[in-house]
């Protein structure tokens, strides 16, 4: 599936559409074992719930990989390390210094809108993250199998 930046979803066949929509359970009421889902997720990004005001995705970052430096101008983000070890780097445009912190399982990251950030896997196993965006940042049902897939949709 890909998104055309004009509000349109495009699927690579009906099976792709059905698979994407069945993973994202929003905006219906939903419960989930986030840790278990995150550990089992092998996609760079999988959107599991999209509502009107927030969204949850799961991420898997390979050893020595990273999320990629990004900034969400109008979206706050909270991430949690579900498995592995990470280094987070954050910098607000008006700040001169960069914030850096090593993280491990159970640690959270709060990224205010307008903050440049990157999360790097510094461990020896895939880094598994859960991420909440408010408001939603990705189209409902988004699945990026690889970082390159995500970059191609930008």
C-alpha cells in the first residue's frame, strides 16, 4: 500500500488492501498486548490502530539501523522501547545543543512537535518500538516492510 499525499490510499491488489486494513483496528475500540505484538513485528513500520486524534504503530529496526532523522511539525510522538537498546537524538530548531540518551526495554521517548529526532539501534538484536502519534501521522493501515519503503512514500 502507498499514500499519494493528497489523501488517497493506493493498494497493490485486493489482498494488499485487505491485509493492511485488517491489521489497523482503528477507530474501533480495541485491546492488545503491545509488547507481544511489537516483538513479533518484523516490518519497519506497522500501523495497528488509527483513530481521529491518535495513532499507534510498531517498528522493527535492524542491528546498526536507525529510524532516520525526521521531524513532525504538527504531531507529538511518544515511543517506547519494547525490546533492545537504543540511542535517541533530539534537537529543537531553536536549541543549539542536541539531546542524547541511551535507552533499554521499557524506556519511553517523548518527542514534541517540531523536534528533529532519530532513534538508533545500538544493541545486538532488532530494536522493537511502539509509537503513538497525536494527531495521527500515517495513513490508516500503513505498512512499510523496510526503511526504504517508508522513504519511497515520502
